[in-house]
C-alpha cells in the first residue's frame, strides 16, 4: 500500500509541475558516478520558524531576546531585524534594528542543528531601549519545523541502477558484441565505482593494460574493467550517457510522462560538420558503440568529435541531485530542452511507458559482508571474484590449491572502502584443478565487523 501511495504522489507531482513549464531531463557526469554512495534520507538539520507576538499594552518594542534548544546554523528570514548577536554556547540571540508595535508579531526563520522535530524557544522576552517589556516568556514551539535530509548522490544512482534495474548477466554493454576477430567490447555487470572517471584520450578499443605492466590487444569481451584497464574518456562518457538513458527509461529520473531522453535529437546547428547531428541519442549511442569496436572504420579525429558531443550531452542536463521520492527512487530533472540549444524534441517519438517500481534505495545495502561466487566458473584462465563490504575494511584475498597451499595473493591487508568490489584473477600459470579463494576483512568503520569466507572454483584448461 505504501508503494502505491508513493507512486500516486510521484504522478501527481509530475503532472502539476509539468503543467507550468517544460519537463526537465537528467544526465550524469563521470565524477559523480565515481562517488562513494551517500546516505540519502538521513536527517542533517532542521528548518524552523517562530512567531513572536508583542502582546504588551500600548508599548512598542525594538529588541527581541531568545534562547533556543538548538544551535543556529544560519538565518533564513530575519523578520525585518537588521542586527543579530549570537551566543553559540548558550544558544541565545539578540535581534535589534526594527520596531514591533503592541499587538503586532514578527516571524523569524532559522536553519538549526537539531535533526529531529521539536525545536523550541526555552525562553524569550522583548525590551525597548534596554528596558524589559512585560515578563520573560517560556516554551514557545516553532510554528513550522521541517527536517533537512541528505539527498542521493551519483554513487547511490550508480548502485541503484546496477542492482535494481540493469539485469544480469546481460549488464551494460559498451561497444558491439560480435564474432568478428581482433575486435572487442565491454560488459559491465556490477556497481563498481572504479568504472569512473576516465581521463585518457578518446579512441577506439585498441589495447588493454595487463597486470604485468604491459598491454595486449583488445580482443573479445572485457568484463567489469576498472579505469586502469582501458583509460578512455569517450568510454567513460558513453557509459555515463547509457546509464542516464537507462535511468530515464526505467522511471528513475524525470521526466516520466513525455519523450524519453534517449529519443531526443542531437543537432548542433552552429556546427554542420558535427558527426552527431540529426541522430536520436539512442542512434548516437549505437554509432559510437560501433566506432569503439571497429577501430579501422573511423579516424582519430572522429573519436575526438564523438567525445565532445557526448560530453556536451552529459553536461547539458547535469546538476545537483534532488530526490522527488526515495521509495521508489526518483531523481528530479535539472534542465529543460529550452535551456539546451543542441538537443531538440522528437515529434515522432511515442510517449514513455508507465512507471515501474524497482524497490527502495535502502534495500541495496546489506548490513553484513559477503563473498560472491566467481564468474565464470569453471574458467580458463581468468575469472572475476566479487565481494561486498558494509564498511571500510582491511582486506586480504588469497588463492589456495586443494592441499591448502597458497598459490596467489590478490590483496594482502589492503585498505578498501565500503561497497561492492570486483577483482580479476588470472590463473594462466596454474594447472587445471580445484582451487579455493579466501577473504578476510576487518572493518574500521562504525560497526568494526570482522568477516571471513571461503569458496571453491574450478580451473579447466
């Protein structure tokens, strides 16, 4: 029932907001997608307002004194007073610089440190020219008291999409899977923050860095590569744009009731030679997928041009993250098409399908550590091992043979941040057989969890 109500609120909000202006779209930048996930919904502080009434008989006052039960971070509405003097230790303030006639009132609004409802004035009084008017008053409740909560960030969106929306084992493919020899593509299946940000030159999928300090040809599928495997700014920007299109298609970002982000048209009328012109964003994504995989079909200048236009798209609708709702997660749009000169409506596009519910943001983050089964298994000669850390930890990950002898060390007491991690194990120097991988983790966050787990894998050559 709660989810149905939330969806109804979302729909009503969007219908109301879009009735008074153009719908707003949302894209992501690489740096945000590389963020450690935040704690959206966590109370940070409060916004409160108090109304103080001069109920004296015929006396005009010009100074207000009050002590609150919370420290003031900033003044939101001064109520016309020109000068405030604060005593942070006592949580008191003096407000001067305006007069308040008998029977009149003044409303002051503050941003305060208190995170829970219940901010009030312990006591307060008026004076005029330094002389107390009436008596000291006590226990004035705030007439408005709203909590300010943490918003989602790029890390939250990245994890939500990969864990709730993007289906495994398909994942997100960058490039084109093909049987053509000597070409490659990438498949992302986990929510790893180390996919971003890319800073290397824009180019095709030419070479892959190896763990031995060298590189090799980019042939076939590369699974879940960190930036260091193939640092390519165009790859990072295209991955970011694909996530933005997926988020909008699945109802994770605004708008929900109009043309989908992927169906908008790119056309920079000031640059007729732009190779991205007159393509929908989906068509553009497919074209660049082809360019990344088929290196010999495109020249180096074209890769730079592709990188430029995709980066422009990602910046066009980027901005602060504001959640319309956290359950289901819906991130507000930032800019309308009227604010972006090179992205245009698509009159032939059909409206987006109805909302889909993917679960609550809080469900994504288990309270305890876990070790996943390697994939693929059996393998030859490489496989990927994934694990989840609920807090920052010191991690060791080692490989043993069936006799219990250590044959490889992937991590040895390495400090790692919370979240899902993946590591590729290359068993090229080992013989076929059964092996075991063991993780130990010692948390140094709030809960200081200790974790140990062992799993079996099979190498077949």
